[in-house]
């Protein structure tokens, strides 16, 4: 099978490093380009990263020897060398949007980890197991951009990756009100304990922008395509509180939900156990065998034992019970840097 040639934009950062480790030996993709800021351009990747490499495995040798290109100045060159790019560059939101649209208009599709284009109505925000049909908006986006091949697709914010999949099989019950508290790992900020020692034995009760994303982005994931754009769902109502906790990888959420229709605890568990992911996500190289995993033990899911379930692509759920203020409450967890939309 022919492999797609891909580039990593923002390759020296934490997310860029994660892309590199996820794509190592991938049966469909081969990294041909690594690009970053002007200060890294011209260096070998291993020299540009040096002590900034924080993954648990070594830099792949073929990547270590690649020359880093300038993500902005070399955009035309990069676009000519690859079939598409994964973008994880750290710029302002406006700068990121302009750069991603530049690549798209150079006929180089962009798969983005960034938030800059998430609120554009013809840019799909994909959780593959839930809303893969949203890729059908891409032809309309191409019309707007004036491209034949180029487009932008984005992943959702990491804060919603654990609890939106858990709520998805319950949508037809009339999801009405949701309260969610997220407990987010430091890797979500691109850090580890060496670079952020203040997080040891600490909790920070604020993550800039996370609560707004946590409340709005699920409505786009649950939206539908109408009149050449994705129209957000008008329900449920979501309120959130997002905390940074001293964990390396893995986001946990405590979720409270109410419905228009009644359902038993056992029936909810059966919906999770029998959930069938979107057909377009099945059988991809990294797709989980079982996406939603429920634990009956009172002390699970735990970060240490569950974050790598299904090679980090699964969702772990537990502690489902009735609530005195809402209808139900439960806890869920996912690996925040692995459970992205590379499948």
C-alpha cells in the first residue's frame, strides 16, 4: 500500500512530538517534513529539540536527522513535498488561522490540533467514533477557500474527549442539563514535572479558555450539516469547571446529567457496553477494539491503570449512580495526548 507523505507543523513542541511518536511505523503515513519556528529552522531535528524532547521513547532516528524547515517562510516548499500536514504550531489564534488557511490554499490539507479554526462553520471538528459524517462539509469549505485539494479539519479540545463520548449514546434520551468538572493533566499544557515543578503537590483551579471550549465545543460535535455549514446543536445546556492537576497524562471528568426521558442505571451501562462507533472509524490502524469501557469497581477508572487502555484510544467510565440534583452522575477518563483523531 502506498503511504501518504505527511509533514508536522510545530514539530518541536509537545504535541508535535506526540504526532511523531504516534506516526512512527504507521502503515498509512510517512513523515517527510518537520517544521517549526524560525529559530529552529535549518537545524537537524535532534539539535532543535535537544532537552525539550519529553516523550517516553527516543526520537526515531529517521526523524532525528531531518532538517527543520520554517513553518511560515517554507510553506510553499513544504506543501510541494507532502500529501498533507498535521498542525500543532504554537502561535496566536489569528496567526494560526492565517497559517492553516495558507497551507490549505496551497492545496495542502491541514489536520489541526489547534483551536483557531474550530468555530468556523465549514471546518469539521472530528471525534471519529462520534461524528465522522461531518467530513461531508469539506467540499463546501473548498468552495469558500477556492481550492481543489486544500482544506482544514480540526480535533476537539482535549477537555471534552472523555465525557462527550460517554454522553453520546444517551443523546436520544433528551440530554437537558450537564455539569462537568474536569481534572486535566499537565501534558495538556505542553509541560512535564521537570518544566513545571510548581505543579508537584499542587492543583490550579483555572485553565485559560478551557471552560468556554468545554461548554461550546460539544454542541458542534453534536451539530448537523445544513445549508453548507455545520449548525451547532441547541442542547444540552452545559456548565463546566476545569482544574489542572498533578498528573502527567490523562484527563478525568466528573459528570452530572439530566434528561427529558427516564432510563435505568443498568440500561445506561448497556448502552455504553453495546455502543457502535461511527462506521467510518471502524478498522482504521489505531482504532480501538472497544471504544467505551465501563468499570463496576468503586475505585475505577484510575489514571495509572486505565489511561493506556486500547493503546490510549479508549474511554474509561465508572461510578455511575443516581443523583439527588441531576438524574445521574459518573466519572470518565481518557488519555489526553493519545486519544486524538489519528486512527
